[in-house]
C-alpha cells in the first residue's frame, strides 16, 4: 500500500489504474481527492466514542479538516491500535474491534486501509489510502481496546463524553446590583459565547426543563421560578443580541448544546419580537448556600433525611470522587458497567452539585474497599436519587474494584482560585503560598508555624492543582517575588475546606514567631496521591497474647515499644504481656506512598539492623468503649517495602542494601505478628471489654487522597488470660448508626462471639 508521496506521481497512478489494482475499488460515492498524509502531529486529534464502552475502549474518531470522522476496519491491525492508544495517553493496545462494535459513527470516514508499523507518533504518519478516500460504510467503523494504564504525566482524559457541538460557553449574567458582587451567581440572564462577545437566548417556549439544564451546567442541583416582570423592565432598555431560539430540553441533558434549538440567522438584534431574554434562577446546594436563613433551612432538611446514603471519596477537588453508596449499614462502590453521564448527574445533583461534567470508569479516582453494591446503573436523569434508578445486583464474577465508577460534577464558580497564587517554584505545581486578603485585596505571605499536610491540601485544592505532596515550613530557596509581608497566621485546617480563608486562622491579629520570607508557607502539589488502608480481617485472624521474657525485650525497650511501667520492671527478670497481630497495609491510591524524609535523614537502628524512614508510621491503642486510652503502642516505619503486589504490578521498593522505601500502588507491606514492636504492651490492662484501634500515618506526615479511612477498629474482650478480637473494620466503612452501636458495645457474657 502506498503513502501520499506515491499519489503525487502521475505515472504510478496510471500504472495502478492499468493494473486494475485490487484495493482501488470504485464505490458508488465519489471519493474526495486525497489530502496530505502527513498533517502536523500535534494538530491531529483522536477520541473514543460509542456505547456501551469503558473509558479505555471505543470507536475511533479522528478530527481532520475541522470535522470528526471514523476509520474503516479494512486491513486494520494491532499496530494501528497501538499508535491510536498511545496518542490517547494509554501505554498500549490490548485489542481492536471491527464492524462498528461500538455503534456506527456519523459524517466522514476519514481513513481506510491504514497500515502502521506500530512506532508512529500519530495515525496520520501511517500508510493509508489518503484522507477521505474510502469505499467503506459506517458499518465497518473500527474500534480499539487500550490497556488501562496511563502514560506517566499524560493528562487524564478518560471521559465518557458527550458531543458538545454548537454552543461551548454559557453563563448567567446577574443584573441586580448586589448579585453582581456576590458569588455564586444563582440568577441572571442566560448568555452564550458568540465570537468575541456574549449573546442572549430568546425565551419563547422556554420552560423549567431548559432552566434545569442551565442550572446543572452552572453547578446547581435545581431551578426555581423567577420574576420575569422585573427582567422585562430591565431588558426593554438594553441593546440585545440574540443567538438561539426555540430551545427545547428534556431536563436530563448535561449541556445546553445537547438540547434541540435553532440559531438566529440574519438580523439577530431584531429577533425575539414577542419574547425577552431567557432568565434562570437556581437553587444552590448546601456547600454553596449564601445567607443564614437559607443554610438553616437546608440543615433542617438534611437532619430530617438522616445520614446520606451516597458520598464521593478520593477526589482532589470539590464535587469529584469515587461514588460510594450505603446499603445494609455498609459503604460500598458502584461497578462502571454502563456508567454514563445521566447516572453520574443524578449522583451529582443528589449531593448538592450540578450535572456531571464527566462520568469516569476504571477506578480513575482510586479503588474502593468493601462490597460493590450496584452494577449496570441506568438512570434516565430525572431521578431524585441514585437509589431510584434501575440497576443490577452484583455477583462476585461481575466486577472488581478496578472497575469502580467515579464522577466529576459541575460546581458553582466561587472565585477562590483568584485569592491565592504560588511564586518561585520550578513548575506551576510548587512554590511559596501568597494570598489576597481584605476588601481592597493586598497580597501577602502565610506564616508557616503549624503549616502541614492538611493546610497544604486546602491550598492545592484552592489553586485547582490537585493534592498536596508536601507542606513546607521553610521556603528560602524560592525567593522570587517582591511580596514580603505576612498577612495570615495560625492557619489550621481540617483538610476538606475549599479555601484557606475557611480554615481557622488568627484573622487581623497576626502572630508569627518566625517572620521573614524564609519562614513563609510553601506547597508542592500533585494530580495524584497515595491512599493507605489496613486489611482489617488479617488483624482479627492473627491477634493473640504472648508473655515475653524481659531479657528478650532490650532492643524493643530501646525503641520505646513498651508501656512506661516497663522502666520500673526488674530487668532482666519477669515478662511483659503483649497483644500481637499482623498488619497488612495496602496502597489503593493513584500514587506511590513515599516517606517524607529523604534517605539522607533516615535513622540507622543498630539494634534491629535497619533504617527508619518515618518516626511514627502507625499508632496502636487499646481504648475503653467510652474512648479512654488504657494501652498504646506505635510503629516506626521499620522499613517500608512491597511485600506482595496484585497481579501485573511489579515491586519497586525493597529495604535490603539501603534500598528505596515506599509502597507501590497495588502493593502491600506486611508487618508479621512475630516481629519486634508489632504489638501493644497490655501488662497493666485489667480484664474487660475494649476497642482495639490502629491508625496509619497518624500525623499526616505523608499526603494521601483520603485520611478518613486510615483508622481501623475492632471489638475485643480480655479475661485476664485470653483475648477475643472481632468486628474489625475500617473506620468509615459502616453507617453512623452502626458505628455508634459498635462504640456502645455492651460487652460479652461468654467467649462466644455472636
């Protein structure tokens, strides 16, 4: 098969025609004259489309000559699929599909008889018949299946998307003087971007379905009635420029461009003679409600509804995350089979956001734990709750947590990102934090006293840069800005806030011991983060008591792994009673878990012959049912390494020979019950009913996408001789009600666990 260069030589073309070449079959349609085969690489856009599909598979569509089109499956190979998958940001292809497996495309069939060697940068660099020269129908549209692994650093674009033709940008323009200053804008004239300005929509036939779609795009869950008379008076005095009319939405669309409408042609300023511009008023969700009365009303509604039965986990930004649902008092995930924007929008609106911007598949927000409650959820988009949508119950063979569904919701524009910036960093993801404060905003620095991972998390979220990798207390090496004044101190965040101004801080009365730019707070942000989880069943299975002689505990005492009363013991005689168990710590996030300290500062422990890379990696506590601590243990990271990994995941961290330490995504570090300090010293604990609590990364030293799942709790009964450990679970795996029952556990009358 020839490339484009051969088409440029008339004698070869003549020869091919004379030979009656087998592949130059003349179809009924007149072929378009072939264009150049080598368009500039970066300009060629490729996407996956079709249904049903997952984010890493679909019909291949190519954007050429300002038009999307498909590729014919004639002579298609795995080499072609590799080139396309890499172009889309996946490491390779695992297969391809013929005969329009993902549905028939529309428009042009751009390429036919494509033949790639497999190492080309773009499908346009491969041999083919020429752009638009095809004898195929859309029943022969080719598809690809890509390996679900992203090329490192490639922008995450695994979106099951809609075709947003015609109308790209939409806004609400407030006209009430107070509304112009206040964010979010919940009411105003609907305007669409047209050329370099904004144009209006005629409201003839405009109904609540249209308003619902616009509110969803703006980040609001619902619409409400609006006073048209006020706007009629206002718009009569305005020069208007209409762009759209006859808009007709069903209310389930995620974007106005998906509704049917007509463009105005000709003189648009004289259009809409018997109407006025479309005006919409939206109801904000609880996070974005302004005014105390409004917030109070929404709080009352939430209290009446009880605990929510749906939540988002593992997302860096507000309104995004893995979808988790509560069933039978236990939180679980949703399988991504048939997951689409309609179902995702029902989730978003139920949580107080707008419609869904993206429906994500393949655990793109990290893998969940526990049960997978739902599969093949198919919402129409009008449902009040995900629980109202048809779905299939899950069986073990159907799905794994690698298929957990996630969403990115539209949220209202709040302008928080305009009040923060970074300076001096090597990339846009790092630098010294500068914030704007006051009515006449002035830029200044943040005092770094008490500044840590949680505060950095909020700063990175406000900047729109994902998670925090590090919160830095010294930034002398980033002295790049003329801003030198401290304007914020005493910042203490819970970690979920949308802006640093929402965290506790000293306000106007600044107090900062170490002033000067050297001690200004800094951050390093990252699109992804690790997420550590303890394997709760293993703790339950391996817990036992050992009476260990003191002469075998010198090393452990040196590392402070015994209760304080051990200092008063009659060394080396006697023993300590230890509650021992294995702990298996999984990294289910999207980035490797690495110790904060660089290897230059790891501490060598002669006694145990290894390096510690973190001071405290885990806390072990025995609590009374009312939460009083009666015994404690702790675990320095003796050594963080990949003990075992899931299938297809290679180990990367090993402690031997001063190796790198960490836990790879998809791997786990196992601390066996029989190693030093993998215990709680319970010598002084009286018989009774207790709670065993294990907390990983307790000081938030290393950033994770989710800190709420770092604690594990078990019920235990100790009779002075033996211990029974049961009901072990991750701290946020159960409903609030089930957690209360667990903590008010009355105890056992015998050694049988019911």
